[in-house]
C-alpha cells in the first residue's frame, strides 16, 4: 500500500470512525424498524453515502418514489459543490476513483488535510481515508441492523447527536488553523432562515438556501 | 418493498451524477479560480448551517441540553490541545448529564 494511502487510512481511525459508526448504527436500526432488508440498507449506505438523503429514502411512503428520489437529491445536493471544491486537490489519474466517496466526513477531513500534503499524494490519501470510513459505514449499518430492538431509545438519541458534535468540533478545528471562517460564520448565521420557510417545505430546501446565501455572502466578502 | 429498491437505485445513480458533475465542472479550473472558491464557501456554509440547525431545530433533545453539550465539547476540545476525541466525549457526557438533570428537576418540581 502506498504510504499516503496508509496515512489516510490511519488518520480515518479515531474520532472520524466513532462519528461515522454512531450515525450508521442508528441508520441500520432505523432501516430494520422501517421494514427494509439488510441488503437495502447496505446498498443505501454504499451508494447514496450521505445520511440526509438516506433518511429521506428511508422515510418515503409506498407509491411516492419520485418524490423520495427528488427529496434525496435535494438533501444531498451539496455533493456537487463539495466535489467541485475537492477537484483541484485530487486532480490526476486517481480522481475518478474519488467520485463515489465525496461525502461530508471524508470531504471535511480532506479540505483540512490535503493542502498540507504534496500534490501527488493527495488523491491517494483521500482514497485511503475515504475507503476506510466507507467500509466502517457498511459494517456499522449491518451492526445497527442486527442490534435493532435491543438498543434503548436513550442510546439511539445519543448516537444521533455524535455526528453533530463531531462536525461542530471539525469546524472549530478548521477555524483554529485559520480555516474558512467567513463561510462557516455565513452558514451559521444563515441557518435560522431555514426555520422561517413555510410549513411543509422540505428541510433540505432550508439547508440548501442557508448554504447558498451564507456561502455566497462569505465568498463576496472575501472578494472585496 | 419493491418501491424502495427502485427509488434507492435511481437515487444512487443521481448521487453519482451529482458528485461526478461537480468534479467534471471543476476539472480544468485552477484551485484559485473564483468558481472553486465559491463552491468551497457554499460547501463550508452548508456544513456550518447543518450543525446549527441540528442544534436549534426541534428534536429529541431539548435545545438547551444540546447547547450545553456542544459548549462542553468545544471547551474540552480547546483545553485538550484541540483533540477531537476528548471534545466528543465531554460533549456527549455533558449532553447526557444535562438531560438527566433536567428530567430529575421535572420529576421533583412542585
């Protein structure tokens, strides 16, 4: 294994692993409780690989397939700008292999770690990191599926908060290293706008609107 | 649940297209290009907005309990020399403790 790939895989272990595991265990539990098969849950974790979209599909009513797909796309629409932001860092022959793994955990870690690595090593580091957390996502989906019914509601509620704290700390870690504070602040300030949308509007629209408004404002302020 | 499989496979294809389109659009652009900077800003803003909404939207934990948890997590993160694991452990412990305390006070409230 290339040293950069091994470094990425090693760095994926720890807090990243715990955050991923907690979320995907909760998803595995929810998959079984919703009456879907383990294969369905594993395919969702492997190919959707974005919890917001996975939860939209999981909650879809029979006969509402088109709406469920549209909702999942809205919920995970951030993958497009995330992939665009990642592209210059992983450019090269390995870049196409990075495509399926553009998701919030590997992306957030990559944006904070890749600029400090030599350019030829970046895609390898990303693949090492992303494959590790993706594999953990699949294993813990299966574990959650197996554990459904045996976890208390308190533990499940706690599992759902692990990712929130993890990303709050990831943002803080980025800011402490001189990261994109304007964009983070813009997103945080614009977030309450999502709560003002008319009742019945899918939450994904609110998140998308907050990201576009906060991110664009941060971008424009940076350009001045 | 046949409807579930059709939706899942269609959505999976759409996710791949979203990711591939983002990568393809930025493929020939230099890292300093304004479009890349804008995409990065929107993505970072999405992450921050998601965290804020998860903390303040109605949910299974009271908002105050969630804010105490994230505050304790950030404090531990800074005090431990910016280590993620102590921050997460402290945040989750504080969340659990604050929720337990809140329930306890409700039980014993006059």
